[in-house]
């Protein structure tokens, strides 16, 4: 009897420990083990670490300085090639283009969307002719003042449209001025008014690449004059007087905001 009473507490303790062990195993298999309140759950910790890695991996955007920020004016230089010909040519004047230099300076007002452009250019133009089987070409040098309205798109492309006023400063005929030394400039109208339109692209800060077409509206050659016709080869067989300057330009340049 006494031995039974001594064994009973041990049996009770064994049963209690076994019960606790079984409950722990069940909870573990069901994922119900609780963690201390001051420690985050494993799943939450993994999620936070993943979020943290995503945030850290994202580079912060770098704000690049705007070259034209706060600026509304610019000055620049440009140079390129002319591909010029005589439009509405007839008689012995050939419509094939001649090449020449164009170079100048410009002032730009308005760098955002709408603006204006004023240019002063040196422009070498001309045309080819056939004088009884003898080919020749005329080279005319102009000083041209252009006034254009500009439309800038996305800070990278600019459309231009306006007028051009050209003044003929010199002229040269490849076949010479004639026996009596007549200057071919006397065969041309000295003033040339026309339209100009083109496009410029700004691939890199300050630099520009452009295309433009200039169409003369005034007659290039004067009316018949016997004094001129006797000395200027291309003028002798010319029968039409509606010839205009047509010039296609390709150029590069650089502008500096003010």
C-alpha cells in the first residue's frame, strides 16, 4: 500500500510530461508554434528582407542639369554646304546643282517652344550652263539676312520658316568675262528675296545639325541687254527670264545660351 502511494506521483508526472510532449509535436506539425512577442515571425522577417533588398536595388534617379534652364536667348555659329541650281531654267542654262560653302552667325530668341531666329550668312551659289558645247559654271557670292519663326519640340528638334534677303557681292564665270572684260555680275539682279524653311536637330548639348531649303522669288537674271549679251557667254543664248535661285543646305553648328 505504501509502495503504491510512492509510485503514484511519478506516474502522474510521467503522464503530464507525455501529454505536454504530444501537444508540442501536434502543434509543430500544424505550424502552430508561437514565437515570443518581441521577435518577428520567420515569414515576416523573410518578407521584410525581400522588400528591403528590392528598395536597395532600385537606383535613385539622377537629375541632370538643364543646359537651357532659365535661358531665353542664344548665339551661335554654323557652316556647311550649298547644293544650288537655277530653277525654271531654259535655253543653255543647265539645272544640275553646283556646290558651295555656307557659313554664318545667328541669334535665337526663345529656346522653349515658339521663338525667332535671325541669321547673317555668307552663301556661295550658282549654276551650270552650256555655251555651244562649251560647259561652264557661274559662281555667285551672297550676303544673306534671314528672319525666321521657330518651333522647338522636345528640346531636341526645331522647325524653321521665314524669309531671306540676299545681296550679290561678287560673281565669276568659269569661261571668263569676255574679250572686253565685262563683269558677269552685271547680268544679275543684285537683290534676291526668297523664302527659307528647314529643320535643326540637337543631338548633344550645344551642337546642332540642320537641313534647309531657300527658294528665291525674284528673277536671278536681268532682262535682255545687248551690252551684256556680247560679253557674258551664258547670257547670249538665254531666252527665258524667270530663273530663280534654289539652294539646299546641309550644315552643322554650335549655340551658346545667354
